[in-house]
C-alpha cells in the first residue's frame, strides 16, 4: 500500500494548517460538568484543535466504568458550540458510528483492542463507507505491523481518505517503567511503507504516568510525528479511568509551551548542507558495515564446511561466551552500551548458526566429496 489518495491532515478542516496537530481531552467523559470544565481549561491554551473523550470504554473487567454512552455525545455538542473544538470519539461497533454521525461528531478513532480484530475493523470500515469522517486507527496491542497496516487497508478500501494512524505503544510482556513500549522503530517502518499516512503519537498511553509524557512527546516530535493526542482532566485524581496519566489543563499548557517544535523548512541551506554531510558519512559507514558483514558470513560458510567435514557440532558454547565477553568489553571501551552490542551479536550469531545448518544439510544431502572443494 503506497497510501496514494489520502487527504493531508492540514486539509481535513479549516484551521488545521498548524503542525503538529494537538488533540486533548479526558480519557472518559464522566459528567457534563467535568467535560465542560476540562474543555474550558483546554480552550485557554489556544494550541489544541480537537477535543477527545471516551464515550464508550472497552474495559478489561465487566464491572469497571464503561463510559456514559450516548448522553455524552450531547455534552460534546455543547463543547463544540461553546469553544469551537472539533470533537473526537472512540468507536467499536457500527452502532457507535451511527450515533456519532447523528450527533455531528467530527472525527472517530478505532482503539487498540479493536484494531487487533480484523472482523471488527471490517465492520467499522463498512459503517464508515460513504461518510466524510476523518478516522484515526490506533496500533494493535501487540507489535504486529502487518495487522496495523491491514486495518488501515480495510478503511482505505472502503473509501476513507481522511485517515491517520495513532501510535499508543505496545503491550509489555514484563513490567516496565512505561505502561506500553513505544517501539519507535516499528512506527518509523510504518511511515516508510505508507509515506503520506499521518501518524499521531499518544504519549499518555505510552507513559501511563504524567511524569513521562513530556519526554515522550518531544521524542515523537523529533521523529517527525504529525501530532500528539494527550489526555487531560480537570481533576485527574478523581478520574474514573487512567487517573495517573491525565494532565490538568494548566499542566498541558505548560508541557506544550516547553516542547521544541522543529520544521525542516526552517533550516537554513548552510545547516542543511552540514546535515547532508553527516548523512553522507552515515551512508559510507553503513556500506562498510554491510561489506564487513558479508565478509564475516563468507568466513562462517567456510567454518560450516569445515565442521561438516570433521564432524564437529555447530554450537561451540565456550567460543560463543568468549565472543560475548570480549566484544561487549570492546564496545564498552568505545562508548557503546552492553545491551546494544549484545543484541547485534545475537542477530549475527543467529544468522551464522542458520547458515551453518543449511551448509551441513546441503552437503549431507549431496553426499559431499571433500576433494571437490
């Protein structure tokens, strides 16, 4: 999918020309007063264009707060009229889409749990067909890029041209400081595959705690994400869902003021020229790395044949332990982290083992004659 035919975010609605696009609002619409006071506070910031609120909440346990339902859409209509926000709501069923259309909601998003189910995305895509609603689709819970792209393709196939992805992080199998793992490399790959697809980062769900939202937001902007979706509540400690990750309107305003907004178009030719020289150095080094890896694998092939001739096992544990110890020590001396070096070594070792297995199998099947080599 090349993404051709997608409408740029800047053309979705009047006033969307400023980048990045900022979306804010409570995790859940709880009461009319809570929603209104939150919107009133956010409106004083001036940078926020879209007010988000969870109306239907997909909860893990059935007795948790599952949202106020349709009556919350009436509250959003009032906010839209009083403060001029565009409104954004999560949808999980076709009937949610129908309710949003009836109450003039401006945009919808598809949540991570729904994205993980192709049947659900297909039903929503069918319900959205023929509408002009912009649709945001969050990444699936697990880091499955093809599943995420599949959801995007289903929407695109049904004529949705105002479309953006939302990066909200991926479920960690082990407890970490963050609620969800960002896996920036996967989001970068998404942008590489679909060049004109806008990507909006949700630092609230990645962080799970307000103290990390600022740094994650800055990282998103530094990686050229197209916008931020940040949760904001007039009184976070009283929130019925995700209290720890919601900022007050005042805190949100301070965070947005302290972010550094970078635009490539602002760079002078001199600065861009220097950047290009750095990139040329990177290109040269990368080419050398690939050439060296090719040379290493050529040696591995020779080792595989030697082991096959002499009936030696592929895995030599002491040798592998020695490689890890000496290379990580060298990396440390050169200013590289042990974890980084170890990951590289593991990838190389995995490829080396696979190549040796293939060589041994091939020689075995051909009843190899050593004199032929």
